[in-house]
């Protein structure tokens, strides 16, 4: 069987561990993402030590625990962002090879998972394609930086703790459908867990590539010219796919995240 040219990208979802998901029989759009060393699970010891020392021992006792956590988290995030801006050091401790202007990377400090604590949302775009990513970080009970989710894709955040990772660079091979992964925040584990990834086979594109024999005609019951794949499932007709999509997406509301440029001025605001 010939390898299809209509592909679902390699999806990297990272909570406590790295894992790789892809559609069966589908090659990867970004093979270099596998085993990427740019962003690993390890957080630098320097960051950990600094995080544990941001609140002075003689701080006023009027500070509540919530306020202390808030200040500690913001100081930790500011330190992390300064390492990136001034030394091109990622939260993992590895070095980012900047392509473009480092200030054009973006960040936000925002309670994106609605757990009453602010998270650091980091968007890396000024790098080679395989090194670009968007991730969410939190401060754990020990004052250390930990990652809740990471995708090498464009992220959008929605109500019900949903995050959607859209692989817009796949549009040229998948027609007007953008492959995506969907994950939901697990409050108990404090990570996002992927529950689906979706891709499409476009009959017209396969025909142009002289690969029409790869198209599952039987699955295209409504003769739309497209069949959809959700996670490891069988190809489905457009009506079946739209019913599945509506079952979890219909009432969602997108969250507008206050992203800002990675500049010294914006980082300083976290320290005020």
C-alpha cells in the first residue's frame, strides 16, 4: 500500500510524559518533531532554586497564602521569561535557536484552566518550524515550574477546559480542513488530556496525485468527496463526523487570551 500524501501531523501532547499519536497508515508532516530536544520535561535547577527564594523570609504576615502563591508564581514566570529573552533559554533549560526576533514570541500570565491559579502561556514562533510550540506552565506545590500541555501547533482555548491544537500548515494537503487535536483539562492531574485528533481524506486531492485507489468510497455515504478520521477510528462520512463534532463542541465559547510580546517592559509588569 502506498503511503498517503494526505497526512495528520505528529501530535505532541505533554503533561507528565511525552506521547506520540498519529492516524494509522498516515505519515508525519513533521518527522523531525519526534524526539525533539528543544523542549524536554526537565526544568533547570537554577529555575527551581530561584523560585523557592522569591518571597523574603521577613515578608509581612498579613500576606495570605493565596497572595504568596500569586506573587511566587509571577516571580517564577518572570524569571523564566527573562531567561528566554536575555539568554534564549527555554523553560526546559535547553537553548532556543532563534530565527527572527525573539521579542516576537509571545506570552500571557492568565488562569487559563480556571483552577484559581495563574498559568504561564508561552508561544514560540521565532524558530525553525520543528522548534515552534505553544505550552502552558504552572507552579507546583514545591515552587517548581511544570508543564501542563505542549503542542507544536496553534492553540485555541475554550470553555470546559478544552484546548484545540490546529495544524494550519497541513491545509495544503488536506484541502480546506485543518487537522487538529483536542484535549481537556484534568483538574485532579493538573494536565490536559488529549481525547481526540482528527484528519480528512480529500478525494479531489488524491485524484490529482493519482492515488484515487486509496480513497475509501464505501465510507463516503453522502458522496461529499471527503472522509474523516477521528483518532484510531474507521473512516467516517461527513454527516457522522459532524454529529461527533457537535457532541462536544456545540456549546463551547472561545477564551480570548491576553497574549503579549516577549519584551523587557512586559516582563517587568509581572514583578510590580
